[in-house]
């Protein structure tokens, strides 16, 4: 029943920029298969030609239903005939603001922290850290190790998007690290300026990616890394003229809007999960892309975001371990033993979600307290840089181990 949908929808916004009154659009689409997909920033309508040989339509055709969080039901409408394919369109009436997307991160991680079974946020620990930091707020340069590519232009934006597409799960190979990834991609781009062109991103294989990083053996989750490169290359070509800079330019100097665009266009950046029946949003790699732009361009040009304060920390492996060492997080003994034994923690498990979500919540509280004590605005991005730098300089630090494409 599309009645309630059509009443709230307003106009359809098609991928080619055209608009159509919702009633006319529904009438025109009557003989087609219509799929509605709820994602974090609105409803995506996919009107698919069942007879088309177009690869994108063929791929969408295999999606037979979609869970609609907004309506709490599953449905797909099938028509008897289909002659025309429309890629996809957005229903303007359902689009939420970019700020709402970031508030989802804060509110849902706070919910986890207040219902956590395995991880506890220690407010006494937060108070101690804030007191120690109030007179000498740590400043960490974004590229303090000099491992990143930077030319102050669009190519840097392309580099950072590729970097953050691949920036996850290094721990299965003890010798592989973020530094290898960042510096390897830097060397590649310095020797071949077209290496990260959108059409080439869609063609890389695992062995080619290894060669790019000067790595002699299979990378952790190599197939997933290749798949995500292909995904990013295809969507850049389809929606942003192949250029990550066009993606950034479309966000109107808003980090929150950039995160919303990232999660809308690139499924691999939709970092969310379900915890005790509640959907939890983290968006680690989407947020870190905005932060990397801000850090690389020093808040100017492609890194000029008026709302960089909307970004939270980036919940990964290192930050929870550092927060535990600082006395900000406390683990249940069973979880502590699991981490000490280097036993893998399943992605989406209560323990894994709590480690990440409680880290976000704790640093938000830390930020608020430090800002109150100093009378100065403190950014979560700055605290994350400091925590991460602290962590990587502590070889004995033990972190949790989870196989995930999100971090």
C-alpha cells in the first residue's frame, strides 16, 4: 500500500537531476518493480526494469525485498510489464538532516553505554583525565609521521577516499599496519597520478593491490578490500564524475553532510549494527574521511567544515584499549580475559558493540568536561588523534580482535 508513502513523499528526485510529482511518478512506475530501502538518511526508491540488460538494473533486480525500519514491514511490488529502467530516486519527504545522522551516533552510543553488560564508563576516570588535560591540551599534527600524500588539491581528496576505503582490520597480520597502507598508497600515487582514477579503482585485483602496497602475501580481508575499492570507483563514476573532490564539494562545507553523503552512496561505509534490539550507528570510516580532510587541509579548502565539532571519535581497536588503560573504561572480567588471550570477538556481539559505543560516549563526556574546565571548545577529532597517537606508541597495549570491514 503506497498511499501513506505518496502523501508524505512530495517530489521524486531522480539521479539525473530531474524531478517529478509523486502522483505522476507512481503512475509512470505502475508497471515496474518498485523497491523501497530504508537507510540512515531517507528512503531510496529503486524502480527497476526487469527486462533490462543494464548491469546496474540486473544487480538491483536480485534484491527481492527490503526491511523498512520506518514502516516495520517487508514488501516489494511487482508489475506485469516493464519497458523503461530508472536507476533510482530519492523521496524528498523522508530525507533527514545531516545533523540528525550525527545525533544518531551520539544518542545510540549513549543508549548502549547506559545498558551495557560488559563495559562500564567510569566517570571518576573521566574526571581525572580531564583534570590532567585542562592546563595542557595535547595537540597532535594530523600527519605527524609524514606518511600521507598531500598536494593541496583534488588528488589528495582522491587519495584520502581510497585510504579510508581500505582503512580497516590490520590485526590478522602482525606486520601490517595503517602506516603501511598510507605510505604504500602515497608511493603509488607519486609514481602514477592516475592510479586512483574511478575507472581503475573498479578493476584492481588482490595481487594488484598487494603490489601497490609492496606487500608479498595476501592482505587481511583482501577480497573485501578489493570489493570496496570497486564499489567506490563505480559510485564515484556514476554520481560524482569520477572525482572524490566533487563529492566533497557537494557537502556545502558540512562534515555532517559529508558523512550523510558517504553513508548514502557507499554501502561499505554504513557502519551500524543492532544491539539488544536497538539499531546503533557508529560511522567510523565515513567520519574519519571528513576528519582526514580537515586535518590534511588544516581546516581550509577541501577541509573547511563549519561543523567539524559534529564529528565524534572514530571507534576502532586502539581507542577502547587506551581508554581502559587511562581508567575511563572498565571491562567485565570475562571480556578482559578474552582480550588478554587474543581471542577473536565476533562482529556485532554485545561485547564488540559495547567496546566501540562506550568509547564514543566516554570521549563525548570527556570533551564536554574539558571544555567546561578550560572555557575553550575541544573537538572530538583532536581527542581521537591524541588517544590514537598514545596507543600506537604503546607496544604492550592489548586491543580486542574483531574481523570487520568497518574499522
